[in-house]
């Protein structure tokens, strides 16, 4: 089984990598707010950081999507 198809590993990655550092706010949340505010002053490293912290959430959405539509495929 591939690691990006393992529910436990993906959820663990979302909680640890996707939200770290936790104080004062989750890192991904701060980056998303920055982008929503126009991304003024963001450098390439900031964009890489956004992708790095957001990737586990993309894998989680992918798993939810696949499991949802795989279960309704036979109907």
C-alpha cells in the first residue's frame, strides 16, 4: 500500500505537518490568510512552504473523494 493511500498516515500528516507549528496559529492558516489578503510580499520560499504544509490536506481530500465515489460506483 502506498503511504498517500493510508488513512492513518495521511491524517497524522495533516495533524503534524499540516498544522505545525501550532503556536500562535497553525502555519497553514497563516499562509492561507496571507494569500487571501493578496499575497503581497510572498517570496518563492513562502509559496513552497504553503505547498509543503498544504500537501497532506490535498492527500486527505483526495482520499475522501476516492472513497466517496468508489462506494457509489456500483450503484
